[in-house]
C-alpha cells in the first residue's frame, strides 16, 4: 500500500476500525474512505454496490460487524447471524467486482471448536463443535473466511483472513449486557468503587482462561499482514499468553483500587473452558505484540475513568 492509495475501513468508528485508522494515519497514510452506519447500511447490497462503484477503493479492511459478549450472542442469535452474513458478503463480493487489490477480513477466535486442543492452531478450524453460546456469530465469521478463500481460488483475489484473540482498548463497549468480559469487569469495579459497594459479582466460576490483546497491537499486526502476507491460509493474532477470569478480575480490582469482595456467580455460563491462540505463525512472519496486559488495562482504565468522570460532570 502506498500513502496515497484509497483505503476503505469498514467499521471505522468501532474499536478495531478506529485503532486501524489511528495506526494508518500515524505512519503516513492519508487517503481514507469512511462511512458511518447511518451513511451506509452495509447490510443493504444496493447501497454497498453503489458505494464501491462511486469510491473505487484499492484496499479494504473489513472490521465492520455486529459484536457482543456471551449474553448478547446467546440472546440475539438470528441478528448476529443475519447482520454479519450480510455485511461481509456484500463487501467481499463487491471488492471482487470492483477489483480491490487486497482485502483483510477480521474473523474471531470463537470460530474454533469449543474443545480445541490448546494452544489453538489455525488448522483446527472446523475440527469440532462450536461453543453454543456464540455459535451464530462464529458461523457467520467462518462463512466470511471461506468466502475469502473461495474468491481467492476461483477469481484470483488477494483476500486474507486474520483471527484476533479477545480484544480490549479505546472505543470498547462497556454495556454490561452486551460487552465482553474485560470491559464489563472494568465498569463493574469502577462503579462499585465510586458507589462504595461491598462486592462485585463476576459471571461464572472464574476458572476459564482467556487471552487478551490490546487493539493497538492488532492494528499494527493488521498493517503488517496487509503489507507482508499474501497467502490464503488463516493467521492467528494474539499475545500467546492467557489468564484465568479469576486472576483477571483480581488484576482489574487492583488497577481500579476497589477494596470490596469478589463473588463468582456459578449460575452464569462460563463459556469455553480455555481459549489460547497458537501465534507461532505470525511470530515466524516477524510480528509480536508489544503491550503487556497490566500496562494495557492501566491505559484503558485511565481513559475510561476520565471519560466517565467527564460525562458525570456535564
């Protein structure tokens, strides 16, 4: 990619898309095509077709998606399946029609089987049953991966797919009903602290282990792969390190400074027991993450608490 090439970031206002935009701007890229969901409904094929015909992007980062945590995925199964299938199918197909030079599709680590061997290698895709609570989202993302592979094979496209691990960072979703575990815990502990609550309740047993990656590291990895990687095979992107939800909660409790007690609600679902990505492939290609988990959470909490305080005082 050249600094003046036309780059379309689908989903530029979300956590991943905004991190991509920050990263690309910081290294000198200047020619961006950006549309909000109000300006362009990516579920509408005719709107997407007209957009590509008019703008003619040369490179596409497909980060737009309907996302959420366990409760949202489990509750809005049809919406997660329909919206994501529509968004990615419209963009991938029109990228082929418009002769986009390269497309990067963001999948998700939830595409892998619930009981996949750990750490999870790229070749474990479709080797077992999915985690039921996010099956609809995972199926949509698998369809996107396979669509990229099919367009590469049949039409000679250069569409690559990457599998980020659990992400956190600026512009995350802190809604307690729809967010992922790390931002949900940050909000819970922060609100418990400022409201002098005696305890914080954490979903599940606390035993599941999860891997986390700061979204700024993902943005850097995405640019690296867009410029250096042209193979059809999947690429995992993560830190290669995991932590139990119990220890994550205690780490966040320390960072926030909450002095109360932790309670684990065993009636709530745990989800997948462990989910650690095998990142040896991207390491061999020459990229590794830079932001440690404690450092990253401290940065995110400083941003979140400052933003929360500003909203309260307005």
